[in-house]
C-alpha cells in the first residue's frame, strides 16, 4: 500500500506534513509513501524511512488564495498526486491544501462515479450516541435537490463501510424538524427522501452532536460553517474544564466521496497528528476498497428530486 502525500499542501507545510508522515509510518508498518514535492523537503523522511518512501519532485503548490482551477495544472503537487493514483503508482492521496483545488484536481484526474453530479467531503463528528457522518463540508458550496439526495446515498454507504452501521439513519440539515422546512432545495430533497426507508427526517444543527441521525446531509457551505462551529464549541468546552477527550475532538480530515479515486483532504491548519490521521484514513479507505463499493451503489429510484 502506497499513499501519495502532498508535501506542500497546508498552512504550515511542509513541516507539519513531514511530521505527519513520520507519525503515520511509525503507526502502520505496512504503509509506504510517495512524497510529492521538492526533493530537499523529503530528504528527512528518506533518511529515516529508507525504501518505504519515494519522491516525485514537484515544486509548485496551490496556495489557499489561488482559484480552485489552479489545481488542474499538472505542475502542482496536488494534481501530480492525483496523477500518481490514476496511474496506479499510488493507491490513495492525502493533501492539506486548498479543498477547492483538491476537488478540482480529483474530478479532473479521476472523473465522477456513475450517477454522481457533484462530489462531497465527508467527515465524522463524535456525538452522544456514536459517530455521525456529516457531508458535504466543503466540496460543493451550493447543492441542488438532486445532489442532496445523492449525498444521502453516499453518506449512508460511507457510514456502513467505515463505521459498520448496518442501517444508517439519514437526516437532512435544515431549520426545523417538520417536513417541508427550509429553502426550496431542502423542501424538494425532503419530499424525495421521504420515499426512502433510511430517511430519519429533517434535523437541526444542535441535534447533530446529540445523535439525531447517523448521517447528516447538507451543502458544502453550510456543512463547513457547522463543522467549524462544532470545532470551536469543543475547544471552548475543553478550555472550561468540561470533558473533552479524544471523543470530543473534531477530525481534521475528510474523505472525498463521489470521485473514482481515494482522496483525503485535511484541514488547512492541520497539525502533524492531523496529517497522520488523514494518512491513516486514506489507508483505511483503500483497504476497504471504498471507491469500488461506492461505484456499485444501486441507483436510487427517486434520485431525480423535484425542482
């Protein structure tokens, strides 16, 4: 198993990426890495890990302020990492760079899975009753009713594969728990999802951490705001001495679902441990063959939501 790692992705790259790579390899003896970035940056890892790492020399990074389409340029680290997976020189990739560029590079290099209009970033939030898969958290800022319904299928499959939830309950994030609440897209998606057995109904933001559903579906703009709000709330609780062990920490890595390749995008402000957890997640996704499992999802007979 070989994971391609974007050495230049993230606010504090390459130092935190190198740290995370060392931690990941120390925790998983079966792991090897393809380091995508300047050769001199990878020198420390090569010296420590020897033949468990190889280097693809690329010098151009996509900055957080760059437009997302910069990620399709073949001379950038994130696009080169995608190419390595597409060419089967690596099995999955991890980047802490700009999520928009990572999504653009993945869609351009891998293509979308059958029946998927827009990819979604999915992360797992700890809740009072167990793990909650939240998607989208930043891949697609605006989502149509059809896309929200597709996310419900992707999220349910992810919850089953990664968290072993046999029959995940799917909730639609909106402004009330009554059916028909929210904007036009939510009302239309709610009407369609009511025809599926997995649908738990509309959920509000505060119920996400209380376990109102196993999967919570929303657009990438709202999901990203909610995720960072939860992260801040947990940090506040920790600062005031409330129980806030690892079970109350928000993961800083998300799986990109809906593209034909295994991709993990870490928080731009990721630390070394965050990058290590992202690499571990990428290894998990590859081991369980998640991409092929998602590609085999049965089409939802109610996929076409009313507009």
